[in-house]
């Protein structure tokens, strides 16, 4: 199959319309059979639940071309589970797990020409999402929903690829105590838009949000979890009820322990202990692991010893092992890789 004529190596993280997407509608209490369509447009009521009260949840995962030319996706079952959890929290119907995985398969298969080749540095980013589509004016959940999946070829999330980032400790909160920070709902990202625009205007790459209750503990950024390496070589990641349970972060903890023989722990991490860290990275599907060189807390600079020139050594090992697993160079744990045939 012939690939699209795209400059894969120079792609950023943006939307490019591909040929096919998947759509399924929920009406009268049931999902229809769902199908692949070429139509990228959505027509809905001016009063649709998603437009009035932001009733929408989404996911993000990637399709990769492996070294031996297979096309694979990484742990789509965990995205399906997380989307079910997100939907429940916003009073939306579950899109069944096996149907979610089948929808991913169908979208990747239909768009094989858009899956970037091995070694190009690019991947096909897949965006499943679901939203309330019928008119809702009193504050209540919609009755009807649409589930869709599209794909778009992407390069690195942060410009400059592996260049260490500068992070601002934000004065804004992304999530509330007992709120929706732990689900993947569009509303959490709306909450972060003013903060990210402000951070960019001030010359920072991203925000570090603190726990909304005490503002003493590290939470996450607008689109990725944090991962730290302590000066004695231990991998630690923040534990919190108000951050997204990142599939990348959970996978990296297992990689650290089982592949690299490192100690790895999820625990509360206080802002005032960041000076004890040797390395810091942002981890997520889009971010993969993007190294952090500097964290700025109201003028106080916390410079990671790994520096501003390149990824720290442990971060690099984690990055190489995770991407090696995703690209078929390193044997994956059982169930992590789904081959699209
Ligand atoms: N945190 C937030 C707020 C995110 O948007 C994402 C991206 O999905 C992540 C963390 C990383 O999660 P995952 O590794 O499952 O992509
Ligand atoms: C992802 O990594 O899949 C996300 O959803 C993050 C988003 C900021 C692009």
C-alpha cells in the first residue's frame, strides 16, 4: 500500500484531515452498529449538550509502524477502560470496550496510507471521543450521544523534540478537590487554556499544576503526567486523585522495574522536594517522555542537574525502552501491543 506523500520527519503535533473516521450514535438507549465514513463534518442542534454544558470525553493513543513493517497500537484496552470511567463520571453511556478496540482497528486499517513509516519519528495519533448531541437546556445529561474516532499523523508534541523544557509553577488550578481531574473530559482542558496561553506568553513551555487543596504537591501539566528521577536513581511519579491516570506513566513504572531493574514508586511529591531530583520528564501519549530542564516557582529556579542540553540518562533509558517496545525493537509485556491486520 502506497503511503501519502508527507514530509513525515518534519510533522509537528497538529490536525491533518485523513481519509476515514469511525462514527457510532447512541439513541433510544442503545448504540447503533457504527461504521467508517469519509465525512469529517458533524451537524448538530444549536442546543446540543456538548455545546451548552461541555458534556464530552476523549482519549488519545497512537498507531506505530514497527521495525518489521507491522502496524500496531499500544494498550488500547486501557484507553477503552479509561473512557468508560470518564463517561460514567459525566453521566454518559459506556462505549463497550470490545467495540472501542474494534473502532480503533477499523480507523487504522482504513487509514494505513497515513500511518507514518518506521524510523520517520512520526506516528498516527488516534482520537476517540464522545459527546452529548441532542438539545439540552436545563442542566442535565443528554439522552443521545455520538462516539467518533479519527486519526491524524503527528510528530513531537513539543517543538524542538527532545530539548529540555522550562516549566512554570502555575497559580491556576486545573482541577478541583473531588472534581474531574482524574478523567479525560474536555472541560479539564478548557480550564487549562488561559493558564497555558499565559505561560507561553511568559516564555514557558508548560505549567506545573499543584494539588488544588493544599497547593504544596506536584500534580501534572495540562497534557502529561510528571516523572522524576531522584538523586539516588529511583523513579517517582506523583500520586493524586485529581490527575489523569496516564497509561504512559503506568507503563513506564513497569518498564523501570522490570526492564531496567530500577526502584519505581507512585507517591505524593512535594514542591519543596524538587531540589532533590536529578531528572524530570513529562509523560503521555503525545509527550512520550519530554525532558524538563528547569522548573520556575515564582522567580525561584529549580534547575535539574540533567541540564538544558539533553535528556537525563535514566529518562533516556526509559524513553528508549518504551519506544523500543512500541516500535517492535524490544519484546513487549504480554498484552501491550495490538497488531492491526
Ligand atoms: N495528563 C493529561 C492531562 C493528559 O491529557 C494526558 C494525555 O493523555 C496524560 C496525562 C497522559 O496520559 P496517557 O499516557 O494515557 O496518554
Ligand atoms: C494525549 O497525550 O493523548 C493527550 O491527550 C494530551 C493532549 C494534550 C494532546
